[in-house]
């Protein structure tokens, strides 16, 4: 009987414990259930009736755990649990998603065995980034898509090679990242594996858009580029007719056509037309080739009139202009006595001229050359008749000139200047004099005539007088005088020469 009230007291104590346990989980619902079994475990140690009331929640295997220290340790271990919710829990990693589809896929180029495609990267790449692209193809009418690149393609351009000419291919591109494959971007229409047929176009050089002029005998080598795919068919005509293969050679490549004439002739002049054709498309370009040479002489020339010292001439244009315009004429005259020809007019544009300032009493013949851009004609048209300039009664009175007297007494235009020199260093005295007739020059030292002393060198050229004193000594100083004399008078100039002793260093004195 004393054992029954014990479980009643235990039950009264457990109810507030449960309430405390229920209040405790409010700040952190997750760790709250853990302390409940820890407190419930030691309860059966004080009496055996309590486990019967709790039912199967307390298994009998826990009976050997009556000591109180383990719950105390468990409570101590669970004490920091309420502090864990204070630290923010990291958000779960976002799911990996593929990118959006690539954009702007189109054909850049193609030929008989390959197709080149380009595209732009997806608009939405996402956090997973972009690893590369897979290019897939299948024949038109099937859905058997196959990748043509073994490794992911990093760039946005790819050449699909080794295809069969004439096949129609559907092409698509898929972006790949850690999230998988993106939706594909597909060309709207199947691509025919065949070289692109670009419309042909002749690229006529600028210098050939105007008349091309060459001299007879020149080598003609003209290159005209063109474009078009596949290779255009090139044809040439001259003045609407096929070319003469003996005169003109044509060499055509994939990019240009060359018109070649080894030695040009006048007959090679004309309008040459080049035509490039691809399928039903064609383009044409024309160039004018003009082969020129020296012109012929003027057709006729005659003397129209002669009066005083003048002769009037007329002539007609040449029959052969050299296949180009006449730029002018050159007129020459020749005296009958000497027969030498002299040019009186050059680059003259009119068909008549008046030649003046002819010499009285002489007889003249005239001739005229035609000129074009190649030069003067090889021959000239010569007047049949002659023009004689008659003498007239004119008395020539030569003017009376009064001769001028240029005689003059000597006069120094540049005097001597005082000089200073050092012993052993040659020096020179200079002055200039004029006079007519040429004056005689005499040098003196201290009023003594120097004469032919080898120590002194005297020169007088075109009025410039110089006296060179070679390595003067201590006794060569003094007053030097230059005297000029002719029959009309004389003049003198003087200067003072000082000869100084060379400076001796202090070390040498000691």
C-alpha cells in the first residue's frame, strides 16, 4: 500500500515538466523534442508503477539507467542547443538549369563539301555558365540528328566539313552547361550543299573608266578583277565582235581577267567589252583602247603676202592626225644663204601666222610641223615659193657716243688697321686701293722700304694689298706704311704693329 501514492506524486511532477517542455520549443521547434526523452528516461528509477502508466513509450531495457548523472550530462550537452537558431542557416544551393537557346543562327559561307555557320550566344546563360555548343545535322526528310563535333565548340562559328554535294541538310545548335542541354536553334530551311552562286560583278579599275591611250609598239597588259561564285564564265568582244586571237591574248583566273597585246598597232584601237556570267546572271564592263602615233605633216602650206619686214603664212591640217587630236604646230624659217632652220613659233594653234622682224635683203623659206601628244610629225610641209625682203632707202646714222675718262689718282678704299701679335706667330696687314692706270704699291717699315726681304711677303691682286710678316720677332714691331703711286698721284696709309712676348708658365720660370 505505501507504494501506490508514490506514482501519484510522480505524475503530479511530470505534468509541469511536460508543460515546460512544450514551452521550451517555442524559440526553436527542431531541438525541442530531444530533451523530452532524456527527462522521461530516469522517471522509472524511483518506482515501477510509472512505466505501466506510460505504456510502451518506455521500454524495460532502460531500467539499468537509474543514476542521475547521465541526465545531467545530457542536459549540459543540450544546453547550447537553444543558441544554434541565432546563426542564419545557409540557403539551399539553387538548382542547376540549362541556358536559353542560342540566337541568330545563319549561313556564313558554303561550297561543294562544307557549310560554315555562325550564331550568337544565348541571351540567358544563368549561374551555371556556358560550357560550349553542340552542332547537329540531319538530312532533309528525316529526324536522325547527329552531332558533328566530338568536343564542345567554344566559339560561335563552325565549319561543317566532308559533306556530300547536293545534299540538303537541316542544321541546329544546342548550348550545353552543367544544367544540361538548352533548347536548340534551328535554321528555318534546309541548306543545299553547293557553292554559293554570288552574282557576278566586274570591278573595272578607275584608270580604265576613261580612254586608255598607248603609243604604237607599246605592250598592253590590263588586269580587270571580278567577283562571283561559282567561277564566272568570262568572254571578251571588240566593237561587238569576237577578239582576234592572233592579236589579243586573254588569260582569266578565279578573280581577274588579263587583256594582253605584245606589240600594239593602230588597228588594236576600239571598244573592248568584258562579260562575266554565272548561271542566269551576268555583268559587263567596257573600256576604250586608243593606240596613237606621230601625226603626218600639214597637208599644204603657202606664202600669202610679203610686206616690209613681214610674211603672212597659211597651211591646212594633216591628213593623218596619228589617231589623236592635234595639239598645235611649230613654224620654222630658213635664210636662203645659210639654209639653217630656226623655230619662230611653237605650240601654235591657228592655221595662219605672220612672221615679223625679218632681215632686209634676205630671202626666206618656211616650213611647219604638226604636233600631237606623241610629239612632232617626222616631216614638215614646206612653202613652194620664197619670200624676199626688199631693201629700202634708209640711211643709217650711228649715234655719237662721248668716251668717258676713267683715269684716277690712287685712293685707298680700305685703310690699314693697328695690329698686335705674339713673337713667333705670323701676321698679315691688309688694305685696298684703286686707281687708273693701276698704281704701283710699295711697303715701308718705320719709313724704310721693305723691298725683297724674305721675312715679308707682299701681294697685290685686283687692288687688294697684303703684307705677311713671317714669325715676327721682338724687333719687327713698329709703324708700317703702304704707298700707292701712278702718273696721276700717290696715296699712303699707315698702321702700328705691336709684337708681344709669349707668356711663360710659372712652373717653367722656376
